[in-house]
């Protein structure tokens, strides 16, 4: 009787002991959500506030005085459509070129057998340890001699490859069974056809992941467009917003209104690609 009663109590005790862990988990998730969301809410609030209201109530998440001055000034005081066009050309063009070059390199490292393949892969990984700022001045000098400053090719070409993209795509390509390559070779397919018709369709989640990560990084990039484009007409949206940052006076409503507008394409892109993004991370071995 005692053993039976103890067995009957165990499930209830296990549930009771699990409740604090569940509560703690949700508390931690709630705290993380607050830390992640509050800065965006404050940014959105500042875009609708006057300077006096901002300095009088800096910690408030709701404006005491609502105004659309920031959004109007973005359109009136900046070549806004030109900045958006430059951002689209820079982010979309560089992302498309990155996907092409990274996937070709990843295919060679994952599916082709040649001497020095592992050494090439380690050299690619080694570039991840070199900060982009280290190569900024040499690349700028090269672009100056080529006459590529204030041009789209100057913005796009130096950012056209990504070591992290090569690594992630290689990991995804290696998870695809090699029997598919052998079956394609029996049908007379070469490497290019296997790459285009077998590997790329099966690695779609990884391609979406690399594309989304690159698009987000390029759309938000400030340093590179600010260095390469000295002409305001060739700046991207983040670089163009620096025109409102004066030495003594800064129009915060305009800055945060522009930042809010610039985040909308990223939010839409992530919302549309979130399933493929999660699948790409799961199939690339980065778990």
C-alpha cells in the first residue's frame, strides 16, 4: 500500500516541482522581450515628439506632445527617395552577388575534390578573424585609383563576398546526400548543372538565411557607405541620416523618424522569410 501511494504521489510531485522552472523560464523570456522591445518603442515614440517634450520627459514611452514634424522633415530636407534607391541598389545588388559567389565557393569546397581544399576552407575561416576596419583604408585607396568613389560598383564590389556565408552554405551543401550527385552524373550532368539543378533547390533555406543576414547587415551599414560616398546623392539611407546630426544641435525627431522608416523593409523581409531562416539555421549545423 505504501509503495502504491508513493507511486501515485510522484506524478503530482513532479508537476509541482516543474512549475517553478516553468515560471522562471517565462520570467526570463519576458525580461528578454522587454529588453529587446523597449528600445524600439522608445525610438518610435521619439519620432513623434518635439524636442522640448523629449528633454522634459526623456524616459517616457508615450509622447506628451504629438507631432509629425520628424516624418515631414525626412521628406522635405533630404533626398529621401534617392537615399532609399541607393539603399535598395546597395543591399539587394550586393546580396544577390554574395549569394552567387558564396554558393559557388561553397559548392567547390563541399562537393569537389582537389588538393588543398581543406587549406582553402581554413583560409576562408581565418578571414572571419580580420575586422573589416583593418582593410578599410587599403580598399578605399584602391577604389580611389580605380575611380570608383561615389559609384554603385564602389559600394557593391568590395562587399560582394562573405566568409560566414561561404561557411554556412558549405555546411548546408555537405548535408545533402552525395548519391544525388552520382545520379545526376549518370544522366550526363556536370558540376554546373548539379550546382544549379540539384544543390541550390535543396539548399533553399540556407540560401534564404544567408541572403537575409546579408541584406539586414548591408541595409543597416553606416561606415562603408559613409566612407565610399562623399556625395550626398550617392549615400544610403543610414549614411544620409547623419546629415541631421549637427555638432551643437541635432533634430532627434527627424533622426528617429528616418530610423523607423528604414527598419520597415527589414521587418517585412524577416516576417516573410522567418520559416526558411529557422530551417536554414537548423540544417547548417549551427545549433
